[in-house]
């Protein structure tokens, strides 16, 4: 059975600016875009700046040569991301889904040539879109390939992450229409700038707790809802662990913890966390038994040093798999005698 694949975004994912990694977000919410004359009603592409095609992406036009039937290893068993669509007049509707489709196939960079990846994308575009929309999507694809190539060559202008992010934004603005910049990158950029602003507020020692909370609230108020939702989804498991720690400290029972998990995360996630709890408990019990038996061997004065080392090695081999033995030895180096993992 094929499985849907969600891939890391392309482009600047290849260029980490100032140590900041970009995050994949859901489709952006509608907002006004400066220079909206480049986008018609319904979100389709109008006049856009021209960008030279990459020298190494001069693949045949769609229909001339079919892409290879065999997928590269990284794409085997996957389905192309991106629900691309056209409007009622047959023109392309520009959304983040188009970029996700591009990035799905471009994840095979290093396994296939740019020309082959481009041919695969074009084949899907023609299969999913009417001719006019497919042609508009292919034009954006070629700009996107040129943009990725240019982004790889960017050199951050300073150690300030914002300067690097501004540089990337300027490149995008030069290479794409405002409609494409909005659909492909707006929420991604908003998330990154918000993360930097939150970092500044959290590390500013001149702020009082009340001032820090007010600053964080102001940042959240300026952040798009889709970005806030993505951040909440990413931090939900950690937030739940913190809540559970507080509940346990207050004497909550296992049943109460399970109910809180189900209410916060849903029945499926709560069941997976329960399975994880059981796995952790089983590991801790095995580790505790091993350490108790090892302590007895260390205290057994009938054994000389060689016999003691041999007995402990045999116990380790009987108690754990090879990969688990590495974990046990690492835990003992960090915190001897601890059953934490």
C-alpha cells in the first residue's frame, strides 16, 4: 500500500540562514498582498517577471519525453503531495499545494538529475490540470528551480539571522510574482520572524515577567493564525507532558492521567502514549534488575577482578540486545545507577 509522504520544504531548506531552519506549514490564510495586480480573481497567475531557465534544467517540454517509470529510492511507495487545481476558467489557482508538489519530487535531488525531476513534475501537472493551468504551473516550476539554485549560492550578509532572512525574502521577491511569494512563503516567513521575536523576548533580561508576557502576547497577536496553529500542534506533546507532571505531583491516578490525555490529544494519541508508558516501564524494570544483579556481583568477594568483569559482561549480554547494550553503557557513563532514559 502506498503511503502519503510529507517532505521537508525545498529552496531555503538547502540554505540554513543564521542557523534558523524553516518549517513546513499548512496552507496560508488569505491576506492582502502588495502589488496584487499580479494576481487575478480566484488566485491565478497574471503577468510575472521572467527568470532565465537553469542551464541544467533544459528538459524536453512535456509530452516529448516521458520521465523514467522507475522511481528513485527516496520516492518509492509514496504519492505526490500537493492538491493542485484550476479555477472555472481553466487557469491555475496558486496555493502552497503547488510548492508541496514540487518539493515532493525535488526531494530526490542527488538521486536524479534536475531534468528528470522536472519531467516527473510536468507529467503530474499535465495529468491533474487543464492545459492553460499546466503551462502556468510549469512557468512557476522553472522559476522555482532557478530560485533553489540561486538560494544555494546565497552568503548571509552578517551573523544577524534577520539579515539573512531579509536577504532570502528579497531573492524571492525578485524571482516570483507577489501571488507566488504569498502562497509559497508568507506563513513560513511569518513563523520564522515570530520565532526570532519570541527568542528575543525570552532572553531579554531587562524585561520583568509581566513585560515579557505582554511582549509575547503582542508577538502572537501579529502572527498569522495558521502559524499559531502549527506551533501549537508542534508543542502539544511537550505541553501535555508538563501538565501530566503537574498532575502526578498533585497525586493524580493513572486513570485521571489517561482521561486528561484523551481530552487533550484524542483517544488515538492517548493510546499511543499509554503504549509508550508501558514500554518505558518495562525498560526501567529490566534496567533495574540488571543493575541489582550487577551490584551483587560487584559485592561478591569470592570473585576476582577477571571473573567479576566476565560475569558482568555475560549478564549484560543476557539482559539486552546489542543496540540496548550501547544504550545501557551510555546511561551508566552519564548517570551511573540511574534508571532514567
